C-alpha cells in the first residue's frame, strides 16, 4: 500500500502541476483503479473502498461528479477484462473506459 500511495501521489502531482489534459487524467484514474483493485486485501475485492478512492481523486482534481460504475452487465464484463489487462501492465482499455466516463461528465 505504501508503494501504491507514493506512486499515486507522484502521479497526482504531475497531473495537478500541468494543464488539465483529459487523457492524462484518464490514465491517472486507470492506474489508480487498476493498481488498487489488484491489491485485494478483501475477499470481495475492493469495490467500495476503490470507489471512495476514485471519487476522492476526482474531487481533488476539481472535476464534476463522474459516473464511477456505469450500469449494466456488459459493463461489468468489460471492466473485469480491463482489470485483467491492467494486472498484466496494459492500462489501455481501462484508460479508454475512463476517457468515456470523463467525456460524459464534462
């Protein structure tokens, strides 16, 4: 957790110090989401705590409310596949999911 928090703080500092770039924000949220979910300190994953983390990051970045968990079973399957890819170091699909959520909110 310490390494996760240190990495997240560093990434957040880069996003906050530069111009707000939608892709850069989406990448930050994708990495935070994917890495936090991979830690798995709870049997039922980290869903609730992960959502709180993401809402806090969105607030810190000064963004409007973003739909953290879009509805529908097709979203769940796509999200789980994106998390699996993130576990292998590929955050592309998860980043695209965040780009879509951010665009819908803005």
